[in-house]
C-alpha cells in the first residue's frame, strides 16, 4: 500500500493544474464576451464558457446557457427575417446543452423540458440529425428515471431517423442504449440481439473501440446467463482488440472479467494471474477504481481457493482503496468549491461595477434634466416675475426630497439583492452536502449488503446443508444487515455437531467475529476431526485468543463469543435406559434432604440453577397448542400460576460433591431397566444453555423435583409438594443444562469447559439459542421478554411441527417488539430427535 499516498497526491496535483488551466481559458472568454458587440458572437462565447465549465461549476454553466437562451429570444423578436433562422439554431443548441447539463445534475424534469424545446425548434427547421440527437437524449434521461418503456420509444424513433440520414455511428449508439435497457430489464435475448446489431455496425464503420465494448457486453450477458465458457471466449476476443488498440484501462477491466469467469469455472488459480495483471495496470495508470476491483476479485479468488487469510488481506486492501478514493474525491470537491467561490466573487464584482456605471449615467441624466429645468424656470421667473419664482422654489425642494428617496430606495434594493444571493448560495451548499451524504450512505449500505452476502455464503442456509438436521427450525433475525450471531452445522461420520453462538456486539463488528468463529469451527471439526464437545470449545477459545492477540492485560479488547454446542451420535442404538424406582426415589429423596439440611446456610448463597424443567398439564396442552398462545404483557405476573419451575446446581464444595456422588451411586443400583431407542450426545456451553423438552418423565443425566433441597422457606416447601403431587398429570418437561460461566475469549477464569454426556430419546426437542430473544424489550410496559416466558412458549407449542413452532416464535417476537426497535441479534435453533 505504499503507492497509495503518492498516487492520491499526483491525482490531486493533476486536478489542480487542470482547474488552473481551465480558469485561464474561461477568464479569456469572459473578457471576449464583455468587449463583443455582436449578439450572435456573444451567444457562441457563452456556450463555449459553459462547455469549459463542464464538470466543474454547474451553477455557472446553467447561468451562461440561460443568458444565451434569453439573448436568442430577444434577437428572434427584434431581428429581421434573414437572421431569425440562425438565432433559432443557436436557441435550439442552447436548449440542448442546458438539457445535457441538467441531466448531469440529476434534474431530469428540467432536462426533459429543455430537450423538448430543442426538439420542437429542430422539427420546424427540419434538421434531422439534430432531431435524432434530441430523441436519443430524451431516451437517455428516461432511462435514468427508470421509465424503460418511454426510453425505448424515444430510442426507436431516433433509430428511424438515423437510418433515414444514414448515420451508422449514431445508429450504433442507439442500438447500444437499447441493449443496455433490455439488459437492465433482464431481457437478455433482446439485449443480446441489439448488442449484435451494434457489433455489426461497429465493424462496418471500423470502430475497434465499439467492437471491443460490444464483445465485452455480450460476454457479460453470457456470464449472467451462466454460459461461462462462451462468455470467456467473448472476453478473450475483446481483450485481443483492446491490446491491438493499446487500450490500457480497457485491458485491465477485461482481465478482471476473465478472472471472475475463471473463478466461477473452478479455476481460481488461473484467475489470480489475470487479476494480478489488472492490479499492476491499475497502479501504473493510477486508477484507484481498477485497483479496487482487482483487490476485491483477488479476495474472492483466494476465498474460492480456501485461503481465508489471503482473502481477508485483499479484502482489507480493497476497503483501504475505497477510503482513499473517498479522500481524493473530497479534495477534488474542495478545489471545485474554492474555484467556484473565486469565480462567483469575480462575477459579483463585475455586476457591482455595471450597477455603479448605470447609477452614474442616471445621475448625469438627472443633473442635465435639473439644469434644463432650472434654466427654463429662470426664464419663466423673468417673464412671470415673483409668483413663478416661488413655485420654482417649491419644485426645487420637491426634487431634492425625491433624490434622497431614490438614493435610499437604491441602497435598500442593493441590500435585498445581496441578501438574496447569499441565501441562494447557502441553499446550494446545503443541497450539495445533502446529496454527498446520501451518496456516502448508499456506498456504506452497499458495502454492508455485500458483507451480508459473504456471511450468508458461510452459514448453512441451503436445504442441502441443513438436511442433516432432520426435522428442525432456525429462527435467525439479525438486528442490522449483518449479524453477530451465527449457527453452524457439521456431520463427521455418525456425529452431528450443532452450535449457536453470540459474538461480541452486532452489525459489522459482530459479523467479523462470526466469520472468525465459523472459520475456526470448520478447522477444528472438519479438518482436525475433534468431536468432543468441551474439547471443541477449548480449541476454539485458544484460536480466538491467538487471533485477537489477547494477553489478559488491562485495557485490551474483551471481544469473544458465547456459544452452545451439542454433538449427537446419529446412529440409534437399542440400549437399556434406566428409570428410577418410584419407591426408591422417595426414600432417596428423604435421605438427600436430611443430608443437605445441614448445609442449608451455605446452599442459600452457593446453589444456583443447574437444570430446570417446566411441566405442563395435559389438559392445558391442547388448549395452548390449538390457540398457539404467545406471551401477553401479563405473562410475567401469571407465570408462576401456569407452570412449575424448579432448579438446582451442585456446589464445588467437598461436602456437596460427596452427597451428589453418593446419590447417583445409590440410584444406579436401584434402577429398573427399560428398553428404548436412544442417542448418545455430548454438550458444552460457554454462557449459553441447552434446553430439552421431553414428553416422558425422566431423562438420563437429569434430576427430577424429588431431588431438590428443602433448604428454603416454608412457602417454597409447600410449592414443591404441590408440584410433586400434580406431576402425574403432566406430560411435558423442559430440562435446562447450565453452561460454564466463562466466554470463548480471555477471561479471569480459564478452566476447561465441562463436557456433559447425556442420552436422548426419539421425540426429544433440543433448543439452542442466543440471549437476543429473551432480552428483547417490548410489551405494554416495555420490559424484557425473559427466559421464563420463552420456556413457557416453547413447552406450550412443543407438540406442533417445527416449522409451525418457528412461525409462532417469530410472530410472538414481532408482536412483542411492536413499534419498538430490535435491540440485539436473535438466533434460536430447534431440533427434534
């Protein structure tokens, strides 16, 4: 990137020299305009000044073109018949040039109006070549406005006129525009037809540039219609002609097209050679646009070669080039504004001088009038004596007062005109700033949309990539265009691995983190074939820390991600799952309560929720499923009346560990065998949990309500008893596996992640999610949705098909947000075993 700085300096210097040279030429023309006495010469000089100002001073161009139009109209009214036709030609030319300038300024309605004025004059004068040019101009403006049908009508009329006057070059240009319009309308067959007509005319007239452009455009149509081999042939032909013409910029552009086509054809290594040639050419001719396109195409080629490091590097270079283009454009606009200010200042001085000269002439005339009046009055006084002398004195006083009033009126008029000019200048500056901001916003939005396509390319979006999940749904709603959340699926032999992650931040920063996460997961699981859940998270944490160069020092970035990852052995096996004996369960529960009551003082502070399930009565299940209930604003207050929630997590203390191990050892020896199809699974989580909904009463590896401690208040004991008493009526449970409280990043606690081994049964539903859904604000009181409401919603609709569950979840979220704003990315994946 060392060449960027001198490149920008050279471009700015060349622009400055160009502006300076044009200013000298314009000053010479203005002087010629001031001394010219012939109106026709003045009109032609004004048109020349407008052409020299082209691309620099839009206001000055419009000013001179309008003055030329006014002067033409004046002479048409005053001139004799022999000069009327010449002034009408100049008037039509002025309208035509003004229409072209308004089109460049995106003032399309004014452009159309002036084209029509010019067209009417040329039709009366029967000048067919100018008529065809006006029709083509109207077609071009309507094309910019998106009025494709009107544009086609104007171009077809222009083609008829071009054919009548045998203007092959103009006809080829009209065919070319018609081909462009059909291309934009996705009518590629018609577009190809007109491009071929243009090609024939270009070959006939010997226009190599026209031939090369047509070949390139035909290649573009074949590329869009996925005929890549044929597109490559046309690109090669276009490249040969451009090399014969030594069209350096065209050669670079065609090399980029060839490289993109070879990348699509699965030859990214060959495409890199063409992109490198284009890159070298862009640097040689100091074309930032070509360098930018070359870097972007190289990034895509290396991505196709599965070299993410090189792809990312060239993408960064592409972003830097775009920033440099923006900076050079800003410098150019500043120079234009400075030149405009100086020119307007000179014009203002000329106007002031003209006003002063007119004022002096008026005063001289007024003085002569006064002198004559005085002499006449003096003669009258001599004739009519003293009476007339008194009348003279009164008239003199009236004239003096009138002169003062005229002076005051003139001063006020000048002040008003000055204020008006200043207001108009400020308005023009504000309009330009607005347009500039809109252009910047459009460029940024386009870049983010492109990043969205890149992110979607690595997510398992297609039906084929998600087929390994079986019956499932994926609710994926990014807050912005790109997402900081991502979901990931891989299948290694008989092991299905599914992950949902929430990266730091959202939008573009979060999207970068998600790309890192997906890349590292692919490397860990697909290449290294690591399928143990906690080992995958341990390796992912190492890769993230190395990539972000985190040292655990004060003040460094804390970027990372929270993730929930489950690995399922998809090969069903018939085994004997173990169901607790009801009698033994009651005895064991009593022993646990007696053993744990001694630790109640410690448990009140240390025990947290490790596994949670929500039980739903079968009578209510059908009602909730049929109505597809969604949480209402009162849902948070009534939850404890509708569902039962219980939780427990074992402490790291030695006493609790002993109790827990003793409980499981005893339980195993008193289990009754039951035969069923089960699937072995592993799960590990970093701040994100795993929820499992089951219609049976037990799940291997999870606790039931009878295992929870009684170290609570009397109210809690009464509630637990009620739940146990009604548990026989319930047929759905939600189990929650608590994650490790540490992220995938540098952290004060860097233990290995816990590997949870469990057995899943057919019909179980697994839910992996980020925290975006439950943390969303909304409802009548604008509060968080909360995880308990989300759990109720999942259990209430657990019998429905997975796609219907997704629709209910999305509808509930949209209604909850209402007129508010989504505050975070939302990702929720449900899988039915």
